[in-house]
């Protein structure tokens, strides 16, 4: 049964607002993202990015569990089932608040670990900012890739691109 959707503010995206569902079979809440309208190109991109993100299993990256299609009078609409992270973004959590430097280091370290893991799987977020980092109820950072998928900014790297990046990092140990 749908719970009330978290306040995410107005934005222009091809996806519907985030819905939070109680996944009875899973015993936990999940987030559901669905396209506004049937669109083959968007559907292909959304499903491709969701499949790639589903391979990224890291405590600092919001998990993608499944994809599917809902049958509607306007045609099939794809959806993505993702981990629901209870809490707020860093942007909303830290608004007007001074954060202790040791806490900043802890948060940035977690974010870097999550990004590094995503990069190892050929995923480059390309839109990292405080509003795309969710803090769970234990103040652990979670990279929100839902935004990447709805805007098409996640880049799924090819194997040759990953080899080039590894070769560059191996030849330059300072980076």
C-alpha cells in the first residue's frame, strides 16, 4: 500500500515523483520510480541504467532491486524498484548548520568509497552534489542514483573506457 511520498520539490523530469511502497514480500519499504509517459528511447535508457546500477552493491550507494512495466490505458510504463533511504539529503540536513570537520571527513570518505565502487562497475554519476547524497537514519551517506537515471546523467562506461581510466591511474599514482 503506498505511503505518502516524501517531499522532493518541483522538477522537470521524465519520471514521476518518487513513491514509497511497503513491499510486503520483501519486509521493507522500497522506492518506486516510473516514467510519466510511454517513450521508447527513455524506457530503453532507464532500463539500461537500472540494470547497470543493479550490479553496484555498496552500502554508500542506493540499491536498485528490479525493473518492470505497469500496464496503463496510455501504454506500458516502465518502473524501477529501489532501496528506500529514510532520512534527508545532505543539502537539507546541513542547511544553515556548521558541520564538525571530522564528520565532514567521515561523510566524504563514505561518498568516495561509494563512487569508487560505482566507477569499478563502469558507472560515473556526473551529478554529485549535496542534494543527491542521502543520509540514512544512522547518518550514513548514500549516493542517490535515482536522479542520475531520471536525468540521464549517469554514464555507463565501456570496458575500453574503464581500461583507459585504469591505465591512466596506474601511470599517475598521485591521483
